C-alpha cells in the first residue's frame, strides 16, 4: 500500500503558501478541504485533479502542485511546472508554463 501527499502551493516572492493538502492511499477516494478557498482532490492511479472554488482577484498568482511519496520508503518528492492563474471579476484564466 502506498501513501502519497499532494499539495497545491501558491508561490510568493520568498515562500510557497500551502493552499490545499491531501493525503491518499491506494483507495483513491476524493477529499475536500477549505475555508474561503475550497479544494476538492480527486485521485486516480496516475494523477490527481484539483477542483478549486472561492478564488478572488487577490488569489491571482503562480501555483505549483507538489507530490510526496511517504510510504513505502524511500521518501520522494517532486513539483510540477508553475501555472499562472489570473482572476479578474468572475473570469479565471490559466497560463501553463
């Protein structure tokens, strides 16, 4: 059995702020968290889909997905490419890099 953590990070000038964090094993059951920003993590054997709602204009910025394999050892971590999310009123634009 594997245990994998997935995080959605918002990059700032000097830090990365965790927006959503999910932990899954091989059961692949969806999980939801959040207060003002709501995240739903939908895992499958080869990827995780993040559904995000409640974003506002101030949430415009660079976002990165991070995956950490916690079990079985050894610990492994990887980050995806940054995605620029631009929010203007009710429209959201995604720019992949």
